[in-house]
């Protein structure tokens, strides 16, 4: 499968349980336009750890505890499962971010 996301698209899913055999992994790309915030209201939560890599631009991640993490092209982040977060772009250029949701394997 070959996908070609565009900057006009807000969020694209590349892989999720519907199109690949590992139901514990979801991968996508989000483009935050200048001034855009995601989600628009409240915080985003996931039952999996979220790994992200900034391809271009600048993107902020605000954690539920108020910490504001600024990421630039080439930076990677980990947001642990169930940690509320908001992503936003306060620059003049689009921010393009690849993200992965990976279910944590619980130790026995």
C-alpha cells in the first residue's frame, strides 16, 4: 500500500487494525496548520503509548499537568498511555508529525 498524504489533510491513518495484522499498532500523520490545535477542545487520551516524530515545522505538546513541550523537525516524543495532551502549532508554517500508538506489553 502506498499513501501520499497532502498538507491540506489534517490527519491520515497509515496503519491500524483494519489494514495490517498487528492490532497493537496504529500509525498516522497529522499536519497542523498555523494556529491549529488538536483536539480543538479538551485533551486527547490513548490506551497506548504514543510515539511521535516531527518531520517539519514546530509543534507544541501540552500535557495535562501544564508542561509545554516544543518540538522541531527531527525531534521525537513519547506520551505515555492515558496521559492527556493537546498538540498545537503557533508558527507561520505547517507542522507535519508522524505518530505511532503502540500497546504496552505488560510484564508478568
